[in-house]
């Protein structure tokens, strides 16, 4: 086997400067590991309920080659790589515990920007609350840093990936024509990113004490 240092996936644009010490997510995150094949990754995201959902979905449907077939989301915890099913279960239990003390939060955004081949909406209202959500899920501690040169975590709404430059210019312009969007975040979702980049819903954790909605089995 060879030691493989993984670069960022398309969703990995931000790592917090004050991460991480004690959460199961921190313990399973590995940017360099020993694998002979590419493994599945997991991440925690939030799917906002948007008043502009119809317009956004109509725009996304014009680009069937976009990698991700899930609707726009806010990355909360960036992709990490559990090795065993026990580690994945531990992460799921951690997310389930944290969400019990959370309450719905409101967000808004107007402006869409281009980063590489992906488009993101810049969040206006709700930025601070999403940073706190990120810290709660990762177990971030200001005095301990995972990557000393990592940029500050910046909550944004991922819209989609367009590989063709001219189509991306069109998509960016159309996204900025939508105008101000309002949304509510009242749950987080555990996603699995397959080696072929397919995204699969694993479980959704509504805020507060309540149910967990499972969609797919854990795999490593």
C-alpha cells in the first residue's frame, strides 16, 4: 500500500482555524492516510428551506452534468474519512447529541459568486449562527488548530458545479437575477461522498430532541 495525501474535494474550500480536539469528527478526519483505493467520505451539511427554491431548482435543472444531485446546501463540516463502521456510528451519535440543543436559524443571501467550477451564494444574515453551528459540530477550540494556515470557515450556500466556462458565466448571471432569498435551517444531514463523487443522503437530524431520519446504511 502507498500513503496517499488527499487534496480537497470540490466541496472543500474552507477549514476552520481553531479546529479540533475532542469530537468524533475530529478523530476520524484524515487528510493523509494509507489506502490503496479511494474511500468514501462523509460530511455534515444543512439544507435550507428557501423561499426561492423554485427559481433555484429551475436554474439547476438546466445543468444536468453538475456533479451533485442534491439540492443547494451549506457545508457545516467538510469531508472526512472514517475507516471503520464504529467511527461512522460514533460521528452519527455525536451529531445527534449536538442537534438536541439547537434551534432553527434564519439565513438570507443575494449575491452569487464563482469559486473554481462551483457557484456559491454568500450568506448575509445568519453568518454568525452558522459559524457557531460549525464549531459545535466539529468540537472546535480556539486554542487548538488542525491546520495552522487554514483560512477562516466561511458559511455559504453551494449552488452547483458547472465545468464549461461559458455555461458557468450564464449560470452565475442567472443566479444573481434571482434576487434576495430567505431561508430557514432546522436540521443537519450526514452525507456520504462516493469515490465517483456521487452524494448520498445518510441521515437527517432535526434540531431539538426528536427523531432521526435514516436514508441509507453506513459504509466505509
